C-alpha cells in the first residue's frame, strides 16, 4: 500500500515539474497570427534576396535586389509593433 502512494506522489511531482518547465502558451488573435505569418514570410524572402546578393555579379541585377531588399525591410518595419 505504501508503495502505491509513494509512486503517485512521485508521479505528481514529476507532472508539476514538467508543467513548471514548459512555457505558458500565449493565445493570439487571428489577426496577430496572420501578421506573424506575414512577417516570417517577409523575413524568409529577405534571407533569399541576401543570398542572391551574395552570389550576384551583374550590377543591374544587384541594383534590383537592393531595391527589393529595401522594400522588404520597409514592409518588415511596418509589421513590427
């Protein structure tokens, strides 16, 4: 009988420890989720353009990429609170 009680106590302690270590989930509104997804997409696009700039040798192509990069950075800044 004592072993059963002890194992339940250990189980309760373990579950409490697990709950303490996991961060609380933040509930976002649908608008916040959409904004976050859009921002992440823009950041991925920015990384892609930066990679293209790194390997591009054509000056005209680099100008176009610089313009696109500036546009993306402006859009990202608009989405930041």
